[in-house]
C-alpha cells in the first residue's frame, strides 16, 4: 500500500531526473501546453496547466517533492538563506521561471530542480489564478487528522 502511494511521486522524479540536463521539452508555443478556450480560461485554464505540469510535485500528498501551494498567496515564505519573501504574483512568477533563485525552507530539497516547462506569462497568470482558489489544507488532510 505504501509503495503504491509513492509510485506517482517516484515516476515524476524519474521523469524530471531524465530531463534535468536536457533542454526543456516544452518550448513556448508547444502544442503540449494546454491553451485557454472561451469556455475554460482564468482559474479553469490554470487548473489545466496545474494538472498537466504541477501535480506530480505540488499536488496532494506529494510533499516529498515540493510544497502544497494552497493558501500561500499573501503570506511570507521563509527562504533557506534566512530572508523571507511575500508570496505574491512576482514571487510566484520568479519561482516558476527560476525556481532555484529563492528556495523556501520546510521541505526536503531534492537533487532535481523544478523545471519551468517553458511556460509563458499567459500560462503563469492562469496558474496564479487557480492556485489562489486552492485551500490551505491539502485535499484529504483534514480527514487524515480527524480522530476516529
């Protein structure tokens, strides 16, 4: 059961490790990146981007790879160099475009850094809109902490 739970995280780590030294396979404008539609833009579009690229490391139950992002906008994030930074649009964008520039404390740093996936301003804006909708508690977290 435990091995099965960690399988998605392990597969994501292998994929990232295999691509860590190669140029990103997701060039800007690549058909791999979902595009907004009249029916799905803003947070809906951001959710499609999140599900396509971010869930393996920032989704529910993946704290081994990266932090859960829900409830973070507007908070200060402590950095490993002792400073703190406001989690706002500018920091969110920097974290995607240059993930190693300002590393937060509180989760184990893996050998594989976060790729930017070639996301542009439109995708990052949609992601930010979606991440703002996420609850501070990971899905299922409250149920796990509730006494039987």
